[in-house]
C-alpha cells in the first residue's frame, strides 16, 4: 500500500515537472510559433474520429491569456486554416462540448472586428448537423447547455436537433455580430428545431436595424415553412416584395423571388 502511494506521488511529481518544462518552452516562443504548433496538432488528428482534444488543450494553455486568446494572436488565426478545421473535427467526433469551449476562447469583440467569421463558422456547422423536423423527444425547453448534455447522456437519441440547438443559441446570443450570414445560419437552425419564436425575435431585431437582405428573408420564410406557419411565411413574403424586390436594383432576375415563394408553398404544404 505504501509503495503504491509512493509510486502515485512520484508519477504526480513527474507530470508536474513535465508541465513546468512545457510551460517554460512555450513561454519563450513567439505568437506565430504557438499558432503553428496549434495547427500542427490539428493536422495530427485530421482524418481520425478523435476530437482535437490536444489542440484545444494547447490553445487553452498557450494561446489564451486569462479568459480569451489575445487580439494579437487572434489576428494570426483564421477560419479556413484553424477554426473551421477544429470545428469540423469536433463534429466528426461528436465532441460538441469541446467545440463550444474552443468558441468561448475568443473575445466576441475580436470576432466582431473580423465580421463574425468564427460565429458564422460555428453556427453553420452545428446547423448542418440538424435534420429537418427531427427533435426525437428531447426537451426543447432545456435552459442551458449543461442541462442539454446531461439529458443527452440519458437518452437513446444521440443525435437530435434540440441538443444541437442549445449550442447554436448560446453561440448566437454570445456573438456581437448579427450580420446576414450569422442570422441566416441561426434562422436555419431555428427551423430545424421548430423554434419559430427564437427565429422571429432574431428576424425582428435585424429589421429594427434596417432592411434585411434577401438571404435573411428567405431563411426566415424557410423557417416558417419548417414550423408550418403559412400565415407568417406569406406575410413575410409580402414584406420581402415591398422592402427588397421593389427597391434593390442589384437584383437582376427572379431567383430570390422564386426561392422565397417556394418557402411559402412549403409552409402551405406543412400547415
């Protein structure tokens, strides 16, 4: 027994020593070198079913300072090379908790300055994982991600829209960037989770800041269709004709009108 305790204490000391050596090593490197190492760890896990836990650990320990990754490091990273691949690997490994933790490492103010690219990448990927009209008996009123995770562990329905939507809503609420891309991605997720009230709030908030672009109108109409609200879809289409089709000279054909009206037809079918 005493020997086991001694071995355990020795292993703990060795691990602490390794950690201290690693900390010293990376403290003496440049921001660019640390970002490069993060990218290397992503490449190591690429093509496997394992979540990029090592890359997240490295980002948490050696890229972040305090609550967030500092702006100077943020500027050396991008969606195509870093954030997007990280999210993609998390999706493959069903590691949505890691995905959310990584998203939380970045200051929303930095993402706002970058046009909300991280928020859009996160919400878009989560939305793609959702399936039209499927909630699989999951609690749609779960108030937090922690509750969602707990309930998900106790249900046989491992992939369901309500679970994904809790992550999407938290990310959307935390984002300071509500442009046409993040809002459209959020509206798509709302439709798949049958959360029309959340979609309507986001849509109305955007309208209060000016006329939304075509993609936002179409996404909201599609959300109404998924939620089988034909009246709301038709009324939104009327607004779309007046506010966008009748005023935006950049629209050279009827593509936007056709797509939007298809949403109205879908809503009528689902009603």
